[in-house]
């Protein structure tokens, strides 16, 4: 266990305060810990804040009262792996966290990026009196959320407006899909993935007909996708050639989705939810470098039934995008807080504080209608902040 230099007094086991634990996340762990420290200062009933990560991350841990390095086999080099092959196996991450959580009187645990591993052990956490927040309440739900194709099929089953998608695993399957759907603007992305990894808009799609072959869509310069990578545009010929000749794909097949490219506004929605009920939410969209924070009812009309359909639980984020007719369609759920959840603090509603104050019993159950009225629309620009760390910590 690591104790940050600015940590407050830690009581002994006989006087242990209730605690919250934020396990390793994707990108918002530091911001959420800072919000929890502010929340703690607002109440006369103190609580302890614990953080964990598989790497030593002082810039994250500085906002925790105490911190742990999670066990991670991937952090061990190959020589040590070979030595450990005949030794006692490493303790699973969830078991390590559960053991330490019991010792530290943890009442609420948000699992971050490894939700499925924890969710499979929900009964053990329930038995210890720990409110487990994985983003959903079953392994099946989390697996469906992670699989974008299965996720979209389930949305259709619940009559939730969702983007169309067609799966392909081979070039032949892709070309067959292009022959059917190539009359419209298209894009591709992996079946699983985050941070828009593998997403590309396709240009110059060849539409195959009985009597003629014609090209549809906007032509993209073959060098443009290398120079303006943030635009995420690629010529279809370039994409097919790269996909066909990829050693990475040959060694580790990557299921992909072909999708219509939706031309409308994209939204990110941060949601505090419990067993499928939306307790609080803030919507935002981006123009250039500016985030527009508020509460869009038309977007929430899609999000509310979505959260119910997947029995979402904890703090999650949803992405939607409008089609040519202005209909908001779901793109995906991320079963963990978004990297931009800290933007919500500028609207007058800090969703981290709203959720954890309730789960800790410091406030009554939030009501979405009340939270929505408290939101003050605003604009936010993110900036880069440097954090000094010690030399021996820089390799983490």
C-alpha cells in the first residue's frame, strides 16, 4: 500500500471510517478522486478515499488517502513469467481488491476498466457489504455492451434507435457488404475497442451493379489519411489493401463493422444510474475544441430506455449521433466513466459527487428531473496540465 504525501490521518481498524475505492480506470480516475476529496470536505461524516492501479501512478494517487498497486501478470517480464509457471499463481486482481477492501471498511467500489472480472464475483462483494459498481449487473450484459455488433442487435430488440451495422471478418465479406450498401456514406470500426481506435470514414466506395460499376461517396486523397489522421478518413481502396495485407490481422483476426456514416451531431452523455434507472445525467457535444455542456431532452429520450434495457448500474457513458433526419441514434455504451466526466463540474452538477454521495448514504436518492433543473449550460475547453513525478516513478 502507498500513502500519498498529502494524505489525511488513517484511523486504526477499530475506528475505521467507511471508504470508497476507485480501481484502475481508463482516463478519468484522477479527476474523480479530486471530486471525492471535495465531496468529503462538504460533509461532517468523513470517509476514506482509496485508489488502485496496476502501475505506480503518483499523479493519480496524490488525490487518494491511500493507494494500492493492483496485481498484473502483464507487468511481469517474460523471464519472471517462466519462473512463476511452476510457482503459486498470482492472486487475481479482484481477489486482491476484495481482500484489501474488507480490511479497509470499503462500502463502495467502482471497478473502472476491468468490470467483467469483478462482476463475475458479485456475490463475494455483496457478502462483504460492498456496493459493487461495474456498469451493469451481469457478466452477460457487460459482454454484450463490449461487443458493438451484439449490442446493436439487442438495441433493435428493444426498439431503441441505434446505428445500423454489418459485421465482416474477411475481405470477401466486406466486398459483399459494399456491393449491397455502397450507395451511401460509410465508415468502419472494430467490434470491440475504445477511444475511436480503428474507426475510419470510407471514401470512393464502388457500388457493384449487374450492368455497371460506379463510384459513390466523397473521394479522399490517398495521402490525406496519413497527414490528417485526426480526420479519420481513408479511401476504400487504401483500406481494403491495408486490411488484406495486414500481418496483424492475419495473426490476430479483428472483427470489424461496416456502418452508414451518420451526418448529424454526436453527443456524449455521462450517466449516474442504478439497476437500469437514470438518476442523473449531463449531455455534451463538441465543436472544434469546445465542449458544450447541458441537458438535451431529445438525446435523453434515447438514453433513458437504453440504460433500462441493459440494466446499467454505476457511472457510465453513452455515445449517440443524429442521422440525416435529426433522429438521435445510439452508437455505444461505455460501462465506465468517460474521460470527460470532470467537465460536468462546470455545469453546477458534479456527477461523481452526485453518485457517490448517494451510494455512501450522505444524500437521498437523486431524481433525474431535479438534477436536470440544476444544470447550467456552459462551454468548456480542456487544457494540458503537467504534473511533476520523481525520477524512479517516470517509467510507470
